[in-house]
């Protein structure tokens, strides 16, 4: 058209992003998985010890419940906080497994457990508020704290203390800006477990400073000795604790996306409103499958836990036999967290070389915070045969590494 001018190229998306996107992190496990799969596509043999999901099938009765729900027409919206039967079952589970008495109205069901963490931080943390979290710890804690505008305050989990939270360090970390403490027991990535005396001292600090506590208990059923203890049952804690749990790890339902939070009743409307604004609701058939999982036969859960225990013993013994490696015995979850400082390589360098040169996919401990430097995280959600082959490959690599010095 006469007199018209060509439109200039639009600005790249990177220049349009909101500044908040720079505060959002990721999970290295998925990045390493993608690299490992790319190597496999080129014909390489890779043993996967990087991704944190059970390698078991969802129990058949749970699958059938989900299929039946679809065939029966449960394909429509549900209430944002979840269907009543599942909320009732979760409340009963809290009493059965933790001795915690809550009403079904205190339960919010979400598509996966992560939304409970995200919603809790969005609902409670203002710009500049401090949130204490474990280091090393699940990387999404730090990512979501920063995205919500909070300040991350890491507290170490020393290997010398069986990767339990440093209580003295926790007390020093509390300031007038502290809003919340995040706990994870059994823990990712260390497999460490908080003892009852730890929880009692943490509760004292929370009550003294009027802090909220976010208790990530997603691995509560994958405990290898003793009983699971929740801080929520301690005096003064029910009204200040948000408890996260779900179905992904316990019932091998990672792809079903089903989790839940148990929280003070007056927080529920706000978390439900965040659900309404983001997801509307959790899929009905998924919730009905979860109802079968939590109320039905628990034998598959125990069988999976027993197999993980067998694998734990194999991988820890094998790691402790490798040159330059020592590994504490994890008490829960399905991760080994070996100390690799004596190999002479940094965590990221060693993880990269093990993938590229030995065909073993692991995660650098530094992916879980500064306190993870000098460690690797290995998921033993793989067969004993594959774990033994991975150990053999690592042994050959480390032996050649030492011989080349």
C-alpha cells in the first residue's frame, strides 16, 4: 500500500519477560534426564539414577478405580478443595498414621503436591519475608520462595549429624523478618530423618517466634526403621503447620498428579481460592483412584518399601566400596547421598563425567544447595541389577581417574 512502512520485527520474548521469571528455578533432575535420553537416542547405554520416581507400576486396584471412575462419568468439575470422600479419607489417614486429629475441611486436594507449597508461599509470604529451608534440600523450595518474593535463608543438614537439621543454626537463622520454616523428613536428597527431639526443639522455636511451619512429608511411608513423626502433633503446632503429602511416591502415582495439604482451617479458603484461580480443581477420576489407594489394600506399599530397603543396602554397600567415596545409610525416601570429596572432582564435574564417560546418570549435590557440594544424589528407584551395573561402571571410572593422577 502506498505510503505504508514495513513493521519492524517484534522484540524477542526474553526482553518481554516479567522480572519475576528471573527468580524461578528448576529441577536439575529433569534436565539431566533429557541429556541422558538424548545420549540413549544416539545409541548409548545409560543407567538412570537421576530421576526421583518409583519404578513400580501403580497398584492394579488403583488403576481399575480410575478407569471405573471414567467409565462411570466422573469427568466433570469437582469442588476446588477436593471431593468430600477423599478429604474424609485423608483426615482419617492423618489420625491413623500420625495421631493427628483434623477435620476433612482442613484438607485441600491438588493436582500433585507441589501446588500446596506454591500456594502456601503465595498466600503467606510477602516481599522480603524470610523463609528458612534445609540445605541441601529440594530445589523447588528455594525457587518458589524467591518467586513469591521471599528471601531464602538456608540452614545446613550436616552429614556429621546424619543429615538432620542443625538446630543451633536454625535458632541463629531466625530474625524479625522470618515468616516460615520448611521441613522435609524423610528428606530429599539426603534420606535423612528428623528425630522426635529435633521436632520438639523446632516446635519450641516456631512457637516462641510465632512462625508457620511447612512440613513436607511426601516420603512419610518410605521409612526404613521406626515410625514417622510429624511436628503437627506437638503442642501449639496444629494451628501453625501446613502438612504436605501425596500419592506420587507412596503409591507410584507420579503421572496421576495427586497431592494434598492439611492446614489450619482459616487458611483453607485462601488456598482453595488459589486453586480456583489456577487449576479450578483436581481431576475427578484421579481423586477416586486416590481414594482407592488410601483406603484399599496397603500390601503394595509395603512390598515397594521392602524392595527399596533391599536396594538401599545394595547401593550403599557398593558406594562405600568405591575409591574416594563414602556414603551414610539413608533412613528414608529412595536416595543415596554419597560424599565424593576424596575423588578430587567437584559434584557437577563428576556427575557430568559419569554420564558422558560411564553412562550413569546422577545428580550433583550442588543442585540441591551450596550444602550439597561434595556430594552426588543417586536415586535407587531402579532394579538391583541396574544398580550393580551402575556401581561397576562408576568403579571403573573412578579407578581410572585415580590411576591417571
